[in-house]
């Protein structure tokens, strides 16, 4: 399946401008080829490619609406790494495994303060198309940890930290839920003050195993665990 991103509304399908350029100039697709377009909101249009000069359109043969999304829904709030490539790796792999939402959180030990969220959103769309996702994940703007905690549901929220002196439940012991939120700390982990603050907000601490995982590895591990549990 050749899947592209666009708008689907009132039985009208418009391929995204950047996608049109990619179709015409990079892929050099031919008029009449099979093509599929999703709006990332659970809708999928199928038909034949129509090339008109530098423009690419679709002659629609079928539109499927409200395709099922992944369940359970997973939201990972992760601190950016100093090397942004590592977070981009996490985004790509987590999206392929069905993550529903990603938030970038700024913590006391966060070294990288400037994040190109638009670039991350584009990478999420690319990974969604590659893995044939029809529901694109939400990529939120960067936010301070304290502000992020104002809008959580503690009953469905967990934090993965490395402080072995504090009580942590095993990841495998978490019961099946329809939505989950995990917080992943920066290089050097959350500060003791932040861990205490998370506990005060009734965020349960979880262990990801005996090994100490890098930030992006921990994020991918949680995404893979959720992917395994999908129904």
C-alpha cells in the first residue's frame, strides 16, 4: 500500500502539498497508479493517482471512515535528550508501535531547552505512514514537568525512575487499562525533589527491569510493552 497524508472531508480528498511534491518529484509516480490517502484521524481514501503538471490528486473509488484506533491508548511524557537524534529515534519507533500521544517534558536536569516540535510532528507523520497507521499520534508542545502534572489522571499515570531505594512496582504487574500515561526522565534521572513531587501527586513509580536504560530506550521499552498488550 502506498499511503499518503491529506485532508478528507465531505467526500473530498486533498493530498498535502509536501506529499504532492514527494509523489511527483521524488517518487516519480505515474498517472493511474493505485494510491491511498489518510487524514490521520481514522479515515482512509483509496483510488487512482491523477497527475496534472506538478500537482497530484486522487480519483477516489472508496472512503473508509472511523477506522478503529489502537487500544489501549498510550501517552508517554519524555524528557528531551542532549542529543536530539535519540529522542527522534524514540518517536519513530514508538509511533510504529501505536503510541497515541507524546509530550516533551522539561525537568530540573534537562539540558536541552529548545525543541523543534514541528520537526518531531513531521517525523511522527512519516512513521505513521510507513507503518500504515490511520490514526496519527498527538505530539504536544514542550511543557514543564510541574505544569504537565496539573492535567494528569493519577489512577492511570506511572513514572519510571531509577531510585532503587524507593518502592517501585513491576511493569508487568500493571493491570490492563484503556489508557495509560508514563513519565520518562532525562539523562541523570528525575531529581529527588521531582520524585517526591510525583509521589505527592499520587503518580505510581514503576521499574522497567534490572538494567538501567537510557531515556530513549526506556521510552521504546514502554511502547513495546504496550504494543504487546494491544487488543
